C-alpha cells in the first residue's frame, strides 16, 4: 500500500473513532484527509440480494450501481469492482492488499414486510477492522434513495461533512415554448416540472430548508417575485412593485430575501420579508444594482453594479456599508458565495468577447482564477452545499445546458440530456 494512501486510511479510521464520540469532531483531521494527496481505493463486491428472485437480484444491482456512482462523484475515492467475496478472513485481507485496496465495501439487501433495506459494511484492509456497519431503510425513495442514504453516511463518517447525494438543482427550461422552473437530482435523474405558467419564469432560488423556491415570473405582465413550494404547490406573491422584482437570494434563516427592485426607477437592492414588506434598502445608486447574494453568515453581500461604467462584482456589509469592488476587468454577472464563506464564483466576459466564463474569487488572497475557457459561454455558477462543486450553464454543445465541475475547474460534465435550453441553475441545500 502506498504511504500516502496508508496515512489517509489511518486518518479515516481516526475520523470514524471520533464519530462515535458525543463531542465535536476535530476539523484538522478533515483538512489532513483532503490534503493527503491521493484518493482511497475502495473495493466493492456484488451486493447480496434478499432472494434469488430476478427482481431482488436486479434491485441489489441497481442499489450498488447508484452508490458506486455517488462515491465516485465525491472524488474522495477510486472504486474497484471486485469479483472475490469478502468476509474479513486473513487470507482475504492478504489478497485484497495485493490488489491495492484500502477499504472493502460490502452490501446486502434484506426485505421485511415488502420493505427492502440495505446493510453496508466497511472494512479497513490494512488490519481487518470493521470501520462502519449500518442499515438503511427504504423511506419512499426506492433503490436510489437507499443508495443515496448510504453514500451520505459514508461521506459523513469519512469527512465529518454529510454527502450531497440527496441534493437537487433547480433551473429554467424552455422545452414547452415558455420558460418554466424545473428541478433535477444532482446526478441527472428525477427531473420534475415545478411551474406550469406558460410564461417567463426566471431566477429560481432554493430556500435554506429546501422546501420552497423563490423566482421571478412575468405571468401577470410585470416581473414579480413569487415563492412556491418545492413540489409546485401554493405559489404566493412576495414582491409585486411596478418594475423589476428580480434576482432573489434567501437569508440563512429563510425569513427574508435580498433582491433587486426598481419601482419604475433605477434598480437597487432591497431586503424584503416574505410578505413583500421592505425591511431595508441596501444600495442607493442611479445605475443598475443586481444579482445580490448573502454570505453564509449574512454579515456581507455580494452583488453586481455598473456604478463604475461596466457591470462589476462588489462586496458590502449587509447594511450596505463598506462597499469594495472585486478586482476584475470584464463584464461581470451572477456572483455566488460559497457555503464555506471563503470564495465567490461569478461569470465574466472581457470586452470584445462574446462568451462568458466562470471565475472563482478567493477572498483571502484577493485573486480570481478562471475555471472555464474555450468551451462556449458559461454562466450562472451555483455552489453545491458542501462548497466542493459548482453547477453552471454552458453552450459548449450548441445549446444551453446544465454542467457541474469541481471548484478547481476539473471534472466538467453535463448533468443530463434535457430537451431545449436549460439555464440559471441553483443547487439545493
């Protein structure tokens, strides 16, 4: 076993030990894991079905496939399919060590009262120690739900941060001829239509609890701000001032929204409650102020302003004071603040160019780095809830589609094949 993987495995085992304690988990352990320099090799055996019934066999295969894909998506692990069984015997450990496996993952499906469950076991191949054993019940999500539960638990035990396999991405799509709001699982499955207004619906944003979506609709002629339940029920007007009511972003407590309102005048940034009452006017510009977004702690905001002549990214205190510009050179748009609070993603187009690209601004170093280039126009970045991935829209395939990449720009891939154009993604909590 390579020293880097061995040290990482020891760290993972330490995390599992700490996870059983009631006290807080040590942050430095997770930082060491991330910086260990090499992914862990996880060997996975065929999951045992609950019976020899073809349906049960197929169910076990599907659960294993989804869990495998979830673990690969996390980028913490390499997954190696193993044909040899694993029960923890010494001769098995020796064989698996020779295959450069660090952790063995086994699974078994059990069915009671027609309700399937998944039991997983993780073994440290170095010493045979059982690192994790847990069962997951089918809570209505079928085989995908069980697999996502298992993934999120594995990620939690190994990093101290829950996995993101149950998250969704809300977005705008025009396949019906109108612009409607849709949601899709983070891995490209389970697409669902949220609105059916036969109008223009844009700027969808998840509430912090994932139960509601704020968006702007032209259904009644004016660009009004509405909030709708995530299942598409109970749409309710929030801000319907004459003029623009656009670009919403929720406060972390879910009780207020920061947005752009024009009232027939210059668009400025306001904070409103969910009944549309104005709590505070943040900017007082004669230009255009748009795309506001709270920092994770709500102490600051990031927004776009053309006060300097060209739309640029600015940061200010949540009261609108201490305004400072992020040093950029091009036409900037749609900033998104990382859930970790240390970075801001935004789209930027240089003068003379027709395409936008995604940039990542590091607050501590006051520097921005490009994440996309030479692949169509890339816009509307949105962070995953763990801050490790970014969803965005791209025209690289000839139409506007949803893509995901790591925050270093690697692993760029399309979320799913979706008809027509898809834009303005926003990742759920």
